[in-house]
């Protein structure tokens, strides 16, 4: 965990994403941005997000070339987390995060040398409340009328680094 994180901001992001099992991980490929569904590890968000993958994937190669990534969640809120991805090949960390479900899902075990972790060190998070159509309509109307002050913002940004 990056010790520069603000505890209140980290807690806010933790609350926003805690019940969302699947995230979309966006990496930068040779052809542009690519997003893929990933299962977030069941550990409390402390400024870092963790995902399992295999070395023989395009996302592994993309992260090795470019660490800038985005992770998005959709639940009660839409949450977009910007950060740096790090490849972690630590069997003890893999064992710590492993569950029996991964055995079937990934068709392997935690000690498979082809299995790695992606650690995303969050730099900022932006979030929007979902399901509030009236607020969205009021915001759009005020924006069209040139009255787009902070009180009418549809989203909030949290700087984590």
C-alpha cells in the first residue's frame, strides 16, 4: 500500500466498490485502449486493487509495456479508478488471495508459474451515483443553460496519491 493515501478518501472508494465483484480493467494495447472484465480480489481496498491473470495473455504483455491502466466498477455507483499496474509474481501473495473458485475458473492452482497477479496502485478515483434520472435531467438542463456550478456536479473525484 502506498502510505501517501488519505485514509478518508480510501474509505470512500472502499465503500463505493465493496459489493461489486467484477471490474473492467482497461489497458493500452498497440491498437489503443482495451477493456476486459476481471474479478476483483476479496480484500479490502487500501489503495491497491488485485487481479489474477496468466502470463500468456495480451493484458500481461500490455502492462509490461505500459503501466497506466483504468479500472471501472458499476453498482450503486459508477466508479473509475486510474492507476499504475504492477505485475506481481509472489507465490505467497497468490496463496493469500487464492480461493477454490479460481481452481475451476482459471483451470490451475496458485503455485502455477504461469499465474501472476496484477496489482493496481490507485492514483485517483472518480464516481457517479447511478439510478438518479431526475438529478441527471436537472444537471443536463442547467449545463445547457450555462449554469454548471460545482453544486450541480454529477460526479466527484478523489485524489489518492
